[in-house]
C-alpha cells in the first residue's frame, strides 16, 4: 500500500478543520467524500443506521436513529465557504 504524503497547504487546512472537529460532541468520526457527487458524509458511528433525516436550510442532511444524531450528509461540499 502506497503512503500519500500531505503537502503543506493540505496540512494547514487539516489543522484548521481539526480545531472544529474537536468541538463536536462525538469522539470518533468517519468521513467519506464522493468527489463525483461532491458530497461529504460524516458519521458518528462506524456503521450508522438512520431511521429518518432532516434537511437544513444550508443543504445539510441530519441523519437520525430515533432521537440520536448518527451522521451528516453535506451536499455541494467543495463549494462551501468558511463562515465567520
């Protein structure tokens, strides 16, 4: 298996993202990005099973199992800009 080395700009972005990830209540995250669909999947469980989803005004699907948030589906992920 080849090891891909992150370039400095990617490391800077990862550092910025990390500061926000650690603010989340979940301690483990699973990330999947589909570049063809430009969708980022963020899971708070290894194999989440949702019973329903809600769409936010920002185009983010909140995936729930009963009342527990188990993941997010972020549409148009690469087109989003950092706010504030």
